[in-house]
C-alpha cells in the first residue's frame, strides 16, 4: 500500500502477518497522523492466498474504496483507492502464482511456494457460519454513516471474539463470517475434546451477546439479530499463502453444509442449527443440550438432513450447566 498522509507519502508492504490495523491510536500496526481518523479506524486482512479485505472498525468518518463507503468487508483489487479520514491510500497487489506455475518451480526457485502447495491435509474440523439477519432492510432504513459505524463495530468485535477462542475469520461473505476450528484428534477415536467444542459454543454465545449489546449502543430501526450454523466433519485443510501468512482455509462438503444449516434457521424460525456430527461430538448433548431434532431440506442435497436447532438462550443454558 502507498499511504498519502500529512507527513508525506509512505510505501508500506503488507507482507508480515495476516492483518494490519490502521487508526489514530499508537497501538495500531499502521498509526495515522490524521485528526479525522478514528482511534481504531479500519483493518486490512489477508484471507487465503492474496485475497485482501478492507474492514471498517466502526469509524466515525467512515472508510471509502473508490468513492464508496464500506459497510461490510470489501475485497480489494489491484489499483483500488482507499480513503480513511483525510488519509488516501493506493492499494497494489501483485498477481498470485497459479497452480501450474507452482508445479513448474524447482526447489532453488521458491521453496516456500512449493511447501505451501503441498500443505493440504484431510482433518476433522468444526465450521461456524454467523450471519446478520435482515441486513438489506437495515441498509434501506438507516443513515449510511450510522449503519457503517454499527456494522463496522460488529465485524471488529466479531474478529476479536473469534481470535480469543482460538480461531480466525476464514471468509467474509457479505454480511456473514465463516470461522474454523481444527481438531487435532487421535486417529483411533476421532473424538473432539470437551474443551475444544466448548470454545465453539462459547464463541458463538459471545457473538450473540455482543450483537445484542450493539442494540443498546446504536439507534437502530429494529433490533440487530444474528443466526448461525455449525457443522463438524472432515475437510481438506490447507495453508493458503506463504510462510509469512500461516492462515488456513477449509474446503469440502463439511463447509458447504455449515452455510446451508445457517440458512435453515430462517425456515425453522430459530437462531442456531448444528449438524448431526456436531451433536455427536458435543459433550452430554442428549442430556444437557436443549436443542430439538429437525429434518430439513438443504439446498443442493438430494435427501433430508438431520439437524438440531434452537435459540441462543438455550445454548447459554447448556454452557452454564456444563460449568467448565
């Protein structure tokens, strides 16, 4: 990125790490000498292989890409012009190496690239997809500046919660985020520990509480609500990017089903739906987890799918009962 600020023009490579916060505060990765910038204004994040996003963190004056205000995470393209407060930024991203080009490299050309291409494994994972409900209605009924601040705050806090529970934002999909927990199990049992599953449920419950808290902080036309889908199963998990970006992404039916389960909550009129494998790996689920079993038709699946669904408050009851 090339930053044009009050102190001149600075070229800053986004190559060390996976996210970079920008703002007026000195604690940011890239501090801005800009009185119009918020203390924590925005964040660049790399997801997968050279897929960069700009995320507004609830700034007062907004973040703009090519003249359009950012309300949800925006995927950046080479040559994009970004404005944060009075600071202008030119974003440049070199073309990524294709799979065929990686295969043609010799060890002396680029050892990291070859290692990255080979770092794919089949692993047991749990996928969480959480979506902001009725986002289109919000955009129609809210002032653009207030909406940007509220939704930017939601994404910033969501990232902080997910990070605190040992995962990362794998994908931004419009007004939703996907996150993954990789389970390092013993092959003989393939069981997920109580602590690992509780991280998923506690993260989701905190995301729900955080969303409710925003209703107290912002003057919204109607309460902000979220819905979620959780699925557990095997997927191909690979390191996407070089060793400087040790982020992973997951591909396969386990991931696709998590998105479909989240969509099913709208049909059921409930908050959260979990897959049958997630239910199986959930400690004392039959006794302590007060979710009901449903048979749902998921888009793209030929036969009905069993899910366990309910309200966020019921999830909170389960966490409280387990008391670990």
